C-alpha cells in the first residue's frame, strides 16, 4: 500500500502531529511489558512541527546554509514578482507571483536549466528554440511542474482570475544573492 496518501505504511500514525518518538516514555510503566493491553503506538509523543512556519524571515535569501521550508506555504505567501529564498553555488530557489493577465516575460537562459512548479493559479506555458517559434504550448495549474532546458525561449502567462503563485529552481543561479523584485517593472529595470 505504497501510495501518495500512505507513503509509510509500516509506521502507525505517520501523518499525525509531526515526527514521532517514544523516548519520553522509555522508562514509563509497561515499557518492557507490552502485555498490559496498552498499544505500543500510544506511547509516542510528538516534536513541535516547525515545517509549517512561514514567518516573515522565510522570505529572505538563506543561501549557502542548510534550510528547510514549506515551499507551498512560502510560495502562496509571497506577493512579490520575484523573491530569492536560497542561493547556493550551483542552484537557486525563487518565489514568484504573477498578476492576473500578466506574464513572466519572454526570456532565455543559455547556460542553465530551470524547474518551475505552480502552487496556485492557472497559466499558459510557451517554449521554443527561438523567440519567433514558440511551438511548445501547454496549459498549467496547481501542482504542474515545468522543465525548461538551457537555451529554450519561454514564457508563462497568468490566465486565471487570481495571482499565479509558483517557485523556480535555477541551476546554476540566475540572480544575485538576495534578489527581490517587488514588481515586473522592477525586474525589467534590474535586468536591463
């Protein structure tokens, strides 16, 4: 029974209130005597769940340091056109929010691949070998993943009625450490 809803079938209550450990009850009554009728699963206690934290500090660049984030919540919380949340030596993660009817802008990255994931909203993806020949077209929505090979011209247009929320992984990094573009105009000005 290994499926997306029960990825750890051999752990009881794997999707409870966070990671589990029985250490706190290790010396409690009945630990060595399982015959008392109390189920072993009832002896677990949970650690605090910090993965869901998306305070204001999350929307800063945490590059070159270990970092864990609930990317879904962070992407949905972001209201800027582009905010970099992690810049390493070989990879970069940015959050984007594209206004209704707007687009990322037709662009190409000759030396790096891109991975984009839609967290909220609807859009239309165009890609091609030249800016005049965008022969790859697909509609995308929540949970869509988009892979852009180096050298491919591409654009994403928000076709929905709400902002398009997504995150982008660049390899290698595309923007300077700590990049924040509040609007598309800010991004265009910084890149010109």
